[in-house]
C-alpha cells in the first residue's frame, strides 16, 4: 500500500473553514473530481466527489512533463548528462542526412523550457486524440519524425508549448540509462515518495510518452508539490538537487500567452509560473494541478474534468492566501458548527446526478439489442435492459456491462484499466433516469478526464439519440442511430 502523508484536521490548526468550504464550492462549479490541501507538509483538508475515491489513479496529462523534468535533473545530478548537452549528440545512429541548422543547436535546456524553435507544434503520429492507448501507438517512429523536423527559429528565442519536445526528454533518458522514464524514476523518486502502481503509455520505440500518459492518485500529485516545495528533499534525503529544483521552478522564459492569464507569466523546466508572481505548478489538461505556494508553505492538488481551468487556479491562489496569509493569523477561532460543516461537506461531495423518472417508468422494459451506425467512438451496439438497470455496450467484438445507478452512481469494472480507458471497458460509473420521455445516462470513465452523456429513445425497432463527451482532446458530440437486431 502506498504510504500516506500525515494528516491534521483544520479544526486542530484553527483554520478558517469557511474559506475552505468556499474553495470547495468553487472547485465543484468548475468540474473538479478531487482535491487535497497541504500546509507545512500535512494534509489539512481533502475531498473526493463520488464516484471518485482516494486510491483511484487518474490521468494527469501534462503533469507527466514535470516528472520527465525531474528525471533529467536526477540524471544530471548523477553525471549522465547536462542540460546544455546537444540533443543530436544522443542519437548518432539516428541523424538524418542533413539536419537543419537549428536542430544542430538544440539543447536539452530548450526542450525543458519549450523553446525548441518550431513555428508550430509538429504533427504527432502517436496522437492523444485517439480513443485508446493501443490505438495511439500505431507503430510509427515518432523519434525519427522529431529529429527530421524543421526548426524555424533559433532554439531559446521563441516559446511554443511543445509536447513533442517533452517526449524527447524521455528518449534522451532512455539513451543514457537504458531505462524508460518510469523504470528510471521507480527507485529514485517513486519508491522514496511511497508512490505505487505508476502507469504510463509506451510507444513503438519502447518509450514512455514523457509529455502525457501518467496515471496518479491525488495524493501522488500532492507529494509532487511537496517535493518541489522542499527543493528536492524528502524525509531528509535529497532526491533531486536543490540547484536543479530552483532552476526548474523559476521563470526561465517568457510565455506571453494572453497575459495576465495563468499561462502568460512565464515557464520553468516543464513547470508553469502562476500569476500571483510567487506560486508555480505542475499542470495537466482539463485541470490536473499541483499548485505550490512557497512563501505560504502550501500545496493544493486537484484532479478535474474541466473546461474552465483558469477559474480553478484563481480560486486556489485566492484561497491559500486567505487560509495561510498574514491576514489569517490570530483571527480564527474554532467554531464546532463550522467544523461539522466542513467535515460533512467533504463527506457528501458528489458529481451531479441525473434527475428524472425511474428507469422502470420507460415504456419499453424488454431487453433489446441495437446495432449502431458508424460513430467516432467505434461503438457497435447497445443492448438496453432497463428492467435490470443495465446498458451493454459493444465494441470490437466485445461487450461491456454498465450497471446504471438511480439516484446514485454505481461503479463498474469491465477488465483491466491500467492507463485510463475511455471505451466503456475500463473503470466506469453510471447514473441514469428517464427525462422528457428519453433515456438519459451519464457514464464517467473513472481513470480518465472524460464523462459521457447518452440521451436516446427507442420504439422497439429503432434507437435515436445523442452521445456527448466532455473533457476530450477533440470534441465528441454525435448522433446515436441504431436498428434492433434481436
């Protein structure tokens, strides 16, 4: 079992629990699935919106980049490389006949700071917009694709968010250590931090993605923030050199992305600076954050399925200042009623349920199977069994049984789900009801950032409706059309 961070109640610390409740309400409005607030190395409040739970790993997307940066820092500490080494020097057997001049100038430092010099992010054959890891890993050689790409600007002169550059950090690590990112970090970082069951996507070259693909718990995210807050030291042991952490968390380049937004105030080594001028963060698409505020000795970690992530960051920064800043000192009495409210709040968190009439009220209760028309998710059939509160989803010759909760979420497991499946065959939870004469079902893909809303009606012969997915790289919103086949 993973080791847990120490806990102290907000009550025992005399914290302003109204400020925490206000933050939780704002997080809920913006699609957060879980949160942890840590202060002085201890968890002071945490919450998980049902059906999410503490030991569930969650896609953290580009937070993976921060771990790639730490791996480079450790490798530098071990004398295996320097951040000013040239990228091409690690791939002598992969050199194209004539790499462009700027590719010859490219250093590890430029990969870390997103200043490779591309005029646009190069095409990723191994595209994250695909439904499943096995679909993304299509056998094409992305390493060679990067090395033969054209770099328009001199490295170090232009910021462009560049996930392919992060991928190259893992490729370089494999060259100098013979290990993937996860293999290298296992004894050096994951084990000391008590992080278990770390999964990452792997490509045709045997490389972890390095720019995305990690599955972590919310506590793992909090530990990452605390490691950075403590400048690379954990339980008295220096895991990453203080010098490297100071560089990684400092502004290394301007970003100039719509200031004063949270993405317009500078970038370190695979870490973003925050617009309060003091905080920094590991940052993943759709609101996977570990926000570190050093002068307040605080870390806030969240997992989310949000399209409004700037509001999440604004709320976190405002809250930690209210909780731990100068104005909070000496003014916070303990109110038993208030404490009870915070405890109850954290225990009662729940992703909004589908409300309507019971499934048993639908006009057709017999078990019916429908062949679906071609669709973006490759779903081949739906078998509707409302009498048993079940939807059976067919895809690629297999069927996943989804049990639907009424007035609650019910968790389902259809096979192994190590790295976050979004095809109904992994860890899911579902809730449903009859709304305006139609079947409405929400399905949360629990190890991903994605939730589907299915809305359809049947007449015993045909199925017509819609499926909409939120928090997906490419928008998914399509008609469901089916013909009964049994």
